[in-house]
C-alpha cells in the first residue's frame, strides 16, 4: 500500500492499539502449523471459556447450517475451519478488551459486525469467488474494530452507537469526525498488528473508500466489495452503498435484484 496519510495520522495521534492476548496468540500459533488439526486448535483455546463459548455459538448459527449441533470446541473448529475459527477468536478477544467502555455501544458494534460477517459469507457463496467466503467472513467481522479503538480514546462519543442499521454507520462516521481520526485506518492497524492476512488488512482499510478498494489486488478488492455487499444486506440501501453498487455488479455479478433475493432468503 502506498504512503497512507490517515494511517500515519492515527499512529501519530497516540491511539493505543489492543494487544492480541495469550488465548488468541496460542490459537494463531496452532493454526499456523499445517499439521495441526481441530484437536490441536481446540487445545489452544481450552483455557479460554469466552473463546470456547463463542466458537460454539457461531458454529451453531443458522448461517452455517450444521447437520448436527457441535458440542465441543473441537467439533466447532472442525465445522468452522481455520479462518472462521480465527475470525471468531479475534473478535471475542477484542470485545473482551472493551472493559470500561459503554456496554450498549460495544454490543451494538459487535452485533452489527457479526451480522455483516454472516451476510458477507452468504453473499460470497453466491459469486464465482466462493473460495474467498471464509476470508470475507474474517474481514467483515473485523472491519469496524477501529471504532472500539477510537472509543477508548474518546468514550464520551459512545452514545452515537446506541442505534442499529444504517444509523450505526452514520454514528461511526460522526465519531471519525469528532475525533479527527478514521476508524478504517485504525482497524487496518489492529488487523496488521494482529497479523491477519494482508488482503484482510487492505480490505478493512478501504471498506469505506470504493476508489481505494478498486486499486487493490484481486483478492483484497473482491473482499472489500463483499464487505460492502454484506453491509448493504444488513442496512438496506444507504448512502454508504451508492458508490459500491456499480463495481459490485461489474466484478461480483450481483445486481440489486440478486442482492434483494439473497436478503429475502436470509430473513
């Protein structure tokens, strides 16, 4: 990525980026071993009840339509696979570091991110790029992590997130303006520090800037388009969507009618 003024500004502002935490680091190390399977990954999270519970909740989600309900972390990891397991663990670790912040705002933020991740995954499965579905899920779940970082620095603005749908995106943009910062740039830094895949980091950085997204490499660009599509299904046609509709149709083959049908199927 070329010199990014906003990323540099976030770094210079003194924003404190959250550390990954031992539970996530253990899981990440296990996942990096190609010979490790669900048993080894489950052992890595066995000392973290919150992470184990989150994996079971996600694995039992209707989005993934499990044939039989996973009853252990190993079952859940076997069903979710490495990337979605890491996504769930990362979001859980970040959420657990939000102590002292406005609980209602944090819950709204992560609930919206979880819904966007579910929908980005479903949308991806309807495109020629099905192989990106798990990575799109990870990126969508983490795309607004930067908002929590900005709230740590300016907690007085948390009430702007006491909303749902498109109003949440408006609240995030208001927080950017009030803090003279940028949550996408902050989220990029979190993703990079947590050593998430490069294409995930880049898609997060560009998730509100279509012109930037279209200059990315193939996978990062497609993931950014999938993130926009997930938000479109979550929030309806909002101002955020306007500049994404044409490139989404051109590259992913998803018309407004096709997105509306996916949305109807997911209700």
